[in-house]
């Protein structure tokens, strides 16, 4: 293999490589005077070679390269104490400021008498503009989403208030009961909406979500907390926001049903909301120790709550089962991988770390 050993030949080759570089680049001496520049440098900054070669970097153009921090970094690089790695600066131009990312290193080529500094430059102006536009769009989207959430919350409160006022005016106990049920369902939706609004990562941690939901249900429906209690037992699972909505509505319907039917005549007791998941398998159950209900949900007189639970379970590719709790009743909604329909990935929760 032939080697280039003559200093002048090696120097000429290095200058030729630098000149033909696709990236804007400068070769500087110890006084930051330009020894050579790439053709792309002249093109990128609209400079004439005769106004660049043998000129101090800090005096190029209209002096826009004379930035105190850049001057300090280049001096430190020349001394060998450091190098410039991705230093970003603004370069003032005739029209608008450009954003540049600079890299600089002191060359070590065996000649201690001649200090050389290689400076390469990347123009990231368009990339920064795109990032800024993206940030602005995200900020506008966040503001719009917050406004929508605020309006939804206000609307739900208004609806709940109207339902309660209507319940006070009607004479029929049956109608009053239906209005109270509607009020409780609206409030559960409000709790769901509040929890989702607080979520910032696209997933909802179920333990705190069910805690908050059951506290809301208990506050509106349990008048004597010494007589009835509502307990939540949930593992560390997190689910996608849309799945949490369905699970929250199922919990709401099952808890309302238990509070209405499991404890007649001032009977005392407890309702337990339980959830666990393992991989793609999960199970949600609501257990009470009340008077008990028919063993199969299909045997019971179908109502709005039953229809809602069945419909939500179908959306999640889950099955509903009712059994005796000895005493009381257990209603379970379960999803297993074996029963999961093709393409129903959205029904799969993720276990929290």
C-alpha cells in the first residue's frame, strides 16, 4: 500500500477533502483565522471566498459570528481543555435569525508548531421552526381539550341538578326512583370524566380511579355509613382511557344495583369491588353480603342496569356471571385470552410495574 508522506501532499489532500465537504466547514488557525472553507460554507452563508480566506472568523460577514460565548468556547478548544459538541447559537441575518449547531475540535496531526481547528456547522433553522409549530399546536390542543372538559363537567353538573330538582317535584315514587337512578348515573359519568381529565399519559390507574368512583357513589347513595360500607380492592393495573370508561360504568351499575336490592329494611352489610389482571386476563367483580339474587343474571327481571352491564361487557369481549355469595351475591365480568375475539386488543389491560 502506498502512503502519502510528503507534508505538502498531505496538506493539499486535507484541504481538498475539506473544500468538497457537503457540510459547511472551516479550518482555522490558532488566531481563529480561516485557512480553508468548504464550498458548502460559501453557498450556505452567501459569502465570497476572497472575503473568507485569511479573514478572522469573528469578522466574517457583518460581524455576526462575533458571539462572546462562541469566542470563549473556541479559545478553550484551542487550548485543548475541551471541544465543542453540538453548541447551538443564533446567527443574525439580513432577514431572520438562523439557528446553527456547531462542532469544533483541535486537530492532532503531529505538528505542534501549527495549531489547527476544524469547525463544522449544521443549519437547524427549519427543524426548530417545525418543533415550535408542533409545540404551538400541542399547546392549542391542550387548551382546547381543557375547555371542552370544563364545559362537559359544567353540563353534567347542570343535568344532575335538573334531575334532582325534578325528583323533588314529582308525586310518583316510581318516577322519583327512576330520576334518582338517572342522577346517580350522571354523577358516575362526571366522576369518569374528572378522572380522565386528570390522566396525562393516556392510561388510567384503576386503584385510585375505582376509589374515587366508589367514594362518589357512596356519598350520594349511602345515608348511613355505619350500616353500609363500600370497599375497593384493586391490584396495580392500568388500562387505556376508553377501557376505564367501560369498567367505571360497569362498577357504577353493579354497585347501584347492590345498594338498591341487597340490603332491604335497613339491613347492614358490605359491598366489595374487586379487580385483578394477569397478562391479557382480567376479572372485575362486585360482591355483597346482602339477601341474595337469582344465580344467573338471565333469570332476574331484566332492567336498564342489566342491559348496560351486558352491553359494556360485550364491548370488552368479556362474560358476565352472577352467583350466590353465601350470603349475598357476586356479579363478575371476566375477560380471558381464550375467549377474546380476533382484533380486540383494546380490551387488554396492562399490569403496572
